[in-house]
C-alpha cells in the first residue's frame, strides 16, 4: 500500500473541516514550513512548503469566491 512508500505531511485549519493541504513524498524533506508567517492567514492551513536537496515544493489552497465578472 501507499502507506509504506510515502511520507505524509499536512497543514490544516484550526476550524475543523474548513481547509487544508497535504504533500505525499517518497523522500524526507530537509525542512518544512507551515503558512506564510502571518497568523491571521496561517491558522487556515492553506500553505505548506518543503525544502529538498535541489528544489522547494509549495502547495497552496486558494478558495474560489464564486464571483464571475462579465466584460
């Protein structure tokens, strides 16, 4: 199963069921950063950044306001 092959990392909102992101990786990251450094936004669990040997990976959940502008 995937549980034996991948490491799982996630960041979720303080409000249960609200928002969150996850990364599944076969490799252990050098470092992990949750959020963007702004408490007002970081408690929503929308950004997760990982540093690896040759790259960073960033996952970001951005909500859709549902508003459509017709031009």
